[in-house]
C-alpha cells in the first residue's frame, strides 16, 4: 500500500494549556476545522438563548428602552389626569367666550345644561346678515325634507343598546376594570371636583348619601337601562329630575379604598344584568 497523501488528510489542530514554569501540559484539546466551526455556532446559539431567557423571564427586561414598567404606568396616569385638567380649563374658557359673545350681540344667555353640550365656541360672526338668512333658509328646508321621511321628528327610535350614543360620564383612566362577578363596574380616576355627566337622557330615581359609597345618584333610561354613579363629593340633581345626555349631575370627590385616589365608580345595568361600560363608551 502506498502512503496516504498528506495534502488530502484532514488537518488537525490542538489547543493546549501549559504550565508556565514547568512547561508541563495540563490540558489539551484536539479538533479539526469543521469541529471548530460547529463549536463557534453552538456557542453563539447558546449565548443568544441564555440572553433571551434572561430578558424574557427576569427583571432585566425593564432595561429595554420603551418597555413599560411601573414608573411609565404612573407617568401615563399622571399625564392623562393633567390632560383632563387642561381640557377642563379650555372648556371653561369656551364657556366664557360663548357667554361674552351672546352678551355683546344682545342675545339671551343660554342655560348651563346647554353650555355643557357645546363643543364649538360661537364667536361674533362677520358674515353678512343676508348671507346668514340665506343659510338659515337652506337649513330649514333641509330639516323640512328630512321630516317628511320621519327623520328628526322627535319620536323615540327603538334602537338596540349597541346603536345608542352614550356620552362619556367622565374623562379619565380606568383604574379598576369590569368583572361581572367581583366588580360589576369600572372605576375612573379623575381630579377632585371633576364634573360627572349623564350618559343618556333619563330621570333621577335616587340621589343620596351612602356610608360606603359616598354620594350616589342613579338614573333610569329607556330600554330598561340604569346608570349608577357613586363616590361623589356633591350631587347636582335631585330625585325625580329629568336630565339630558351630557348634563352635569355630580362632582367627583370620594376616597377610594382600592386605588387610594379619587375616582368615579360607574355601573351600567339592563334588565337586572350588569354591562361592561367600556364596550359602549370611550373613556
């Protein structure tokens, strides 16, 4: 037999650990080129797997930029409350501008409930009176045509609850979500003194004080709907009052045993069944 050609033999490498003083080999590892490549790939995959496990299942994931933590959640709640306060300030300025506009034009001032519905401030118009009269005539003609088809006649439409337009009782952060068994309501955090509004047209069936819930007001609506507002510091309506959707009915200001912050405890019921308000109302 001929001798094997060394050029075609597999090249072997050796990694040795040698004592610096005696030059005695302590440990030696032999490997070829393929084993070296496989070892590098295995080491990289192992490092990636360990890194994933560390960042996925340990508190180290909080150091990832943009990952939500307790601090960011508190900051989001604080920002939402601050935005709500700014919205209230802007709303008060809108009320002032609306009242001033009516006084300067000699018009009759509107009541507080109507102002609560206003989302656009009407300043003094620079339009020509003839142009305004023409637009008013066009609007009246449009309304008259709609009434011919039963639209806008004022008659109550028998809509399912999904088709109703609910007003938001209070803008804020939902601190405690709905649970049909343990918590058939939602808690909405808001600053003390925030105005609570009626979600639909209805009648006040109860308005009074409760030792555990503070001031409570309950409204009866059509379609056998009942809305409950608790944890208030003051009520603006009395039993038997008829209220319009969006009208102010109370002021927030009770103490929360769950969150430690002022909030509105809001419930929605239909035919004796509790409903999740977040399915129909945007908070």
